[in-house]
């Protein structure tokens, strides 16, 4: 079934009646203590490079089941309300993610760290987007010479 993304609303502005198109809500339904997952997925959706890499990997057949499910959510999320049951089941089926199946309160930052760890083995192209290094510079107070150091 298709979902209409706009609805007509009667509104009064400066004493004039007019019809204004307002978008219908879209996003992910909370399945009961899954707001951490929804927040993480919606944050990843806002990262254009992440989406591009995810969809390129999908087209090349390089994605794993979890990445494929996230890509599927991304194709429906911005046009309608989506119930992420399959994504939640996919996450809970991964051995290192089993603790999410309990329905306990979780933190989105913990899920993101777990996803990065998972992608370090399953899809290194996605992981590369979030890698970085730290540059430190030490400057001598006597001679004013600077020495940069890079840490992974």
C-alpha cells in the first residue's frame, strides 16, 4: 500500500481561509525501548557519505544482511512511517548484539560503537567514513620549534 506524504489542512491566516499542504509524519516507530536504535539509524540517515557508501556497497553486492536492512529502511523512512521490526530482529540475531533483544533501555552511542565494531569486520568501506587520527603538536618554549605527532 502506498502512503500519501501530503495532506490538505484548512488554515486561517489574516482572516482568509486557504488550504495548505502539510507533510504527513515520517520516521521510525518505537517498538518498545527501541528509541536508541531509531535515533542511531536516523542520525546515520543524515550522513550523506554514509548513505552513498551504503547504497554503492548494496549495488555491488558487498553488503551484509544488517547493512542491507538499513539500506531498505533508508528507502522507506523519508517517505512514510516505518516499523523497523526486521531491522531490530536482524540486529538481535547478531551474536555481539544479543543483549539488545532483552528490551532493556540502551544508549544510542553504545549501538553506534557496536555498529562500528561490526562494520570493521563486515564492511570496511563503511567503517572508513568514521575513522580518523589525532594530531598533537608540541612547541618548545625556548626555540619555538613545533613538532607534530599523529596518533591513530
